[in-house]
């Protein structure tokens, strides 16, 4: 049986990918970026609570949101529309290839599923050369 994903898996999976660094974006938000250096592009961001993402049950902003880049609109739709997965979006992210997930709901998927999604996010932002080398070595 596959192990359920945990918030700690985010760091382990992201740092296990080539040329990933944990930096910041949007001012001070922890963000996994690729490649190293000033040209690094974010692919997973720890989002600050904001009025654009309100929990419908509590009426308060979500406190534990991750923004995960997806390759395209089809991938976004597939994740958001799959009732077995905890991904969602909000109007603020219309037109942007990313999904949202609460860290507290990561256990609703397996670590393998999370790893697949994070690798796709990394590949959407990494230099093509790096992506080609990574997948050739698998």
C-alpha cells in the first residue's frame, strides 16, 4: 500500500530534483525555484493567507495553501476536476497554469501522486536541457 503524502514530502521531493533551491518570491514567500541563481523560476510557492482564497466552510482565508505550477490548462483541469484529489483553484488564478492545495489535505493522495505532480511542476519551469537530462536518466 502506498504511503500517504505529508507536508514534509514537499521539501524532500523538491530538493531531490536537479538544480532546485528554496528561495523566496512575492516578497517573502518561500518558493522552490529552478535553476539555481537569479534566473530561477518558481514552481511551488507557500502562499500567504489572502482575501482571494477564502475557505467556504470558515469564511476565512486559507492558512496553509501551496501554489503548484502545472504544465498547461489541460493538466490544471485534470487535477482540479478529479474528485479523488484535493486540488482546487480560485478566480484569482484564472488564466494561470497553477493549482492550489492545502498542506493539511496532502494526506488525501499518495506520496507517489504528489511526487508525479511536483516533477511535472519542476519540468514546466526548468531549462529544457535539464529536463531532457533528468528524464533520460530515469
